C-alpha cells in the first residue's frame, strides 16, 4: 500500500517546517491496514527552538517518543503545537478515523483533546514500549506494533466499516459540505450518525467535514494554487469568503491571505538557500 500523495495535509507551513525536522512514513502491513492508515517518524536536532504546528486529522495516534515515553493521543480539536529543541524522535501510529475505537472497543469521544499514557489503554503497554524502543529500525518497530495489535483486536465490528466509508467520502469529496448531505447519501439518520461518530471517531460529523475542508484550503494556499479566495471558499462549501476566512483564522491563527503570504515567503527562502 502506498502513502497518499497529499501527505502534507494537516501540516501547517510545510516548507518551513521541513527545514527544522525530517518526516518519513511507512505503510501498514496488510492485516493492520484495516485500522492503521500509516506510521510516521519525525526527527529533529536543533540548537534553537522551533514550534511545529499541525491541524490534526480526526484520528487517534499512538506515539513512542524519545525522550518522553509512549502515549495515546485522542483526536485534537484545536491546532496542535509542539516546540522542538535539542535532539528528539517520535515513532507514531496514525489510525484511520474510527480505527482505534474498533481495535479497542472504547468510546473514543471519552478522550478527545487528551493525551493518555499507553498503559491507560493497554495494561501491557510498558512491554510494547520497551520492545519498540529496543528495535533498531522503523520497519522492525512496525512489525512489533502490528504483532501487538493482532493480540488486542476487539471482535469484528460492521459499524466501523460504515464509519470508515463515510469518513473516506468526507475526506475525498469536496462537494460534501453539510451533514444532511452525508445522511442522505448514506441513508443514515442524523442521530445514528452522531452517535457513531462520537463512539468511533471522537468528534461529530460536522466537525469532521469542516476539518477536511480546512485541510484542503490550507494545502492549496501553501502550494500557491489559490488566485481568488472567494472561489476557494465556494469550492470548499462555505457560504461566503467571510465565513471561510473567519473559521480559517480561528483554527490556524492566520487569515488565508496571511497564510498564503507566509508560504510564499518560505518558498522564496528555499529558492535562495
């Protein structure tokens, strides 16, 4: 399985950030691929601090951090910021939206916006962390995690497959802009959809739609592919440019125009370097 080409989605200021850390990804093995979207590995070695910013996906991540430990990261509904300084490394596991809930049988909404020790979810998490940290390659770390995953799977769950199908449509189809359009396409009552999303994804369907559209907008702005903000706003399903700009600034901290200008400045810096 290949890693999606739009791999910078969710990473804010991607060109600038790439100058301060390395990012690599590994695809999951065939058995784990039902639940895990990819593995990500971030490393840095910095004399001066740099704050990396991410607009998170509606996904749970398990992270093995050096220094730090092992954690379960619930869906984070705000912009995520982490200061990088000195030397560090993270081996992360990005689950499909709903995947962690399907694996564990847990109500994922109960730990949205929270970071838990791995042992709070898996009592034998310390043993897993020791094995992951002991391995000398990311391919072997992946193998260790997937062996652990096979031993901890909840029974098969058809509700997860429906959630995964719905979330995949939300991510890929920019014409899906409202929850009522989702319920109509998949013939799912709104209350059922909301209950499924809280249980498996950890956030509501409206939030997921808006987050994916912001990912689309930020990616296009970072690539310098936007000539008219009004046209972009309409393409992303916003009522008008003002609504898009307001939500973009609330979530990212810059207006779309400011974000595009920072991306252009970063591109110019790279060309001169």
